[in-house]
C-alpha cells in the first residue's frame, strides 16, 4: 500500500510540474486525500533531485509550493482558533492581555 501511495504522490508531482496554473488547482482538488505532510516531504525530495539534475526552475517551484502550503495551513489554523475563541466569548480580550494568559 505504501508503495502505491508513493507512486501516486510522484505521479501527482509530475502532473503539477507539467500543468498550467488552472490545471494545478484542479489536480490538487482531485487528489486532496494524498496532500499531507508525507506529500510535502516527497515534494522536497523531488525538488532536491531536480536541482541536482540541473532543473532549478522546477525545483524552485516545488520549494515555493512547500512553503506556501505551510503558510496557508498556519493561517487557516490561526483563523479557526481565533474564530472559535471570539465566537463563543464576544467580550474576550476586553481585559487586555490578562484574558490571553489566564
């Protein structure tokens, strides 16, 4: 099973490298179940191989995708946390920093 997942991950990465921006979004949406930390680690490995093969543009694209995915995850998690905190307690923060550290 793990070998099938690895091959599927590499196939998705190859599709992403050869697709237009619009197609990349569709590919990611169609394969959401495979997009996780393991996928990102495989992207980093592929980027390193491409850099060694003299394909810096593809390698750079994969590195940027990696950092962008982390930034999006942090933003979404922070937004969800703040939403949960403030939605349930509309006066939260009225006492300044003491609300945050109590």
